[in-house]
C-alpha cells in the first residue's frame, strides 16, 4: 500500500509542478512555478490542498494577491499566502 500511496503522491506533485509552470504568461510561470519549486517539499496535505485550490484561480488574481494590488480572499489568507507575497523565491533567468 505504501508504494501505491508514494506513486500517487509523486503523480500529484508532477501534476502540480506542470500546472504551476504552465500558466500562460512567463510572469505567472516564474511566480507560481517558483513558489511551488521552492516550497512544495515542505508541504503537508493541507498545504497541497491549498495550492491545488489556488492554481485553479486566474493568473491575474493570483498575481494581484501576491503583489498586493488586489485584496486576498479570506480562504487564501494565512502563512502560505504570506510566503507567496514575499516573492523572494522568484528567479528570473537572464
């Protein structure tokens, strides 16, 4: 049972990685993909569910919340959004 759980977890992470890095704009890719790459290894189930819900949102909304130009909905407030708002994980290649 552990092997199937591990495989299901790895498949879930692969899907999240793909969705985080294929947003439609380079800016959103760097922000959302960079956030995933930097922090996903530390996340438990609750954080994964939060991120899965977040990436169902529109890029302009996610970016607005992270940049502080839009008010963050209450369901996204908390430590994960605080980490997203720091933007210290964004690595833009030159």
